[in-house]
C-alpha cells in the first residue's frame, strides 16, 4: 500500500506498474507462504479498488464522527 501527499500527482504509468507488480507478487508461492507463516490476511486490492474502498470507509467514519459531534474540521 502506498500513499501520497494530497495534491501530488502520480503518473498513470507508475500506478500501472505498481498495480501489475503487486498483483503478480500476491499470486506467488512466497507471498502465500508468508501469509501462512505470519497469520496475515490477504487483503490486496489494486489501486482502483483500494480508492473505492477507502472513499467508502471515509464516508462511514465521517458519518459516525458527525453523529458523535466530533466532526469538527472534517472535510466534507
């Protein structure tokens, strides 16, 4: 998982490279063995799916914080 500072653009070729590279990596026996060895859950998502999931999760937290009256300064 990679994050960038808001406002910084990443070339599409870079996103494509990492999507392809990580998709290959999580299909390897080495990765699967590491999952088993460390008890990890395989939660890989490509950049598009990750963005979609993150946006959905952000909305959920914003709703919860708003209901609790703790959403001060929260971007809408």
